[in-house]
C-alpha cells in the first residue's frame, strides 16, 4: 500500500552564502514546488542540529511572494506546535504536526533559506575574553581573564557566565567529554569545568601558567611563564614539570599526536619540548620579529604567525612560507581544510587559503574594539573574541 506522505528530512549541509529563496527541503517533483494530487509531505526535524545558523526561514505559500516565518536556530528551540500555529495563522493551507514533524499539503510552494554570509555579534562574555573554544553542538566558551570566569554562548545567542575559575585564566581548551580547562596565571593551577558548569581544580602547575593545550589522551599541558617550563597534568590530576623555555615570554601552545609540545614565545621563538623533556628551537624566524600564535593540523604540521607571515613546519621541521597578510597578525586558528584565519592588528580577519592566496572575510574594526582569539567550526563559521567590547563575533562565510 502506498504511504500517505513522503518524508523529507530538513538538513543543512553547510552554512554558505546562498541567494534567496533557496530550497533545501528537496521538494519534488519540481525544485521549489509540489503540485501533484494534494499529497502530504512530511518535514522531519528530529535530531537536527544547525550549528552556526542564525536563522532558518521556512516559507510555505501558494503565492509567488511568500510570507517568511522566522524560526530561530538551533531549529529545535521552540515547539513544532508554535511553528504550525504561525503557518496556519497566515491562512496558507492545512498543516498538522506530530512530535517533531510538520505535515503540509503539496499544493503549496515551499521555500527555505539559511542566513546569508556576514558578521554579527553572537553574544556577550565576561571581562577580557582571551581564550575561546567550542563544543560538539556549537556552544562557544570563552576564558575571561579580567573576571576570572568562563562564559557560554549558545548558537541562538544566549549568553551566561558558565563557571568561576581560578584567578586570571589565560586560555581555554576542551576534551572529548566536553570538560573545559583553564590555566590560572595567578593561582598556579588548572581549573576543570564539567558540562554542568561545576568547577574544580584539576592539578597544580609551576609559576604562572600562561597557555594551555590538550592531547588525544586527555592530558593537559601548560606553558609556565615564570617557571620557564611545561607542566603535564593527567586526567587524574597528577602533575609533572619538565622542559626549558629559556626565559621567553609565553604566548600560546599546541601539542601533537605523539606528545611533543610546541610553545610560541616572543622574540621570534618557537620551542619544541619532547615527552622526554628535551627542549629545542623549532623553525627559523626573522630577527627582531614577533612570533604571536600557533596552530596544528591533523597531520601534525605546525603553523606559526610571525609579523605578517604564516610559516608551515612539517613534523621533520621542513619550513615553508604558507602565506602573508596585509597587517600584523595577533592570533591564528585553522579549519578542517587547513585554511588559516588571522586576526590582524587593524581589526580585519584574513583567511590564508590552503590552495594559495588570501582573502579578507570580515572587518571587525567597525565595532571599535580589539578582536583577538578565534576558532572555526565544522561549517566554516568563524568565532572571534573581542577583549575590549567583551563579545564574540560570528562570521558566516
């Protein structure tokens, strides 16, 4: 027996710039309409997560100029009943719902589009958000150096002070279980914050932990400013100090798949520290320049920002120029395609393409603040903290 309806799952594969209106519903038999025998079509919202989507506009009408119904993302933040009631109030047809499913007569045009590329303020933070990370469903977390806490911002822009941590957190990272960790500069320890917002001290560090990273086993590493060394803290809270950072000013750090730690220091220096504690310079940078940030890809290639240049270093230390920017670089992050995103001193966010070339994706100077740390999600949306305005920007490409 033929089913009474056809099921169409509402999914967004990527959040890219698209013209309006755009059908993402897969309506048949035509691209944007379905007019065959008044069959019912089922649009299923079950389990959908629209990371990075600020608005999903669902338009159902039998006119060429349909009225837009705005449905704030993530999609399942309000009841299906509310959407159905809104559609029916427009007298556009017969709609029904069951659970997370909307049913609509096929005699109506159905359009849908996602947010167009651009920049907006996603949400507010505590004071001086110096570090940023993201969880598996797109919630943003910042380490707020000035207020000694962690902020959480959902994809729909709801901002909360998620947890208090130690004094002067200098960064933030997240593990596979979505616990958060901050290095607390003025307490010489690392805070752990559970997904429920419960904050405890994971373990102690040497003096002034100024950067943090995590390996694939959940071990935490800090680079200690005044201790001039590395601390490793196991998931059980056992702390060990090792390595030598040679009295450099610590800026940022990463750890590779075999436990080598790379620390960006000022005065054109990157220090590599092996699991055995052997410290060596990594890469050669112009004298008098400023190494400012570091990133790592899935193949353990290291990317270092130095004045207006991005350097790429293979695990065997083969060094090449990856790209150059129009202004001095303050912070870099990397996406899954190895594109590098640079926060520049002039407030621009510049993308260094893995295929070659660069492009400016946002000018944040218009907000009058001081953009700093960034992170990229799986949909290539970029999030940038502003340590002066105490906000996080969302850049949709």
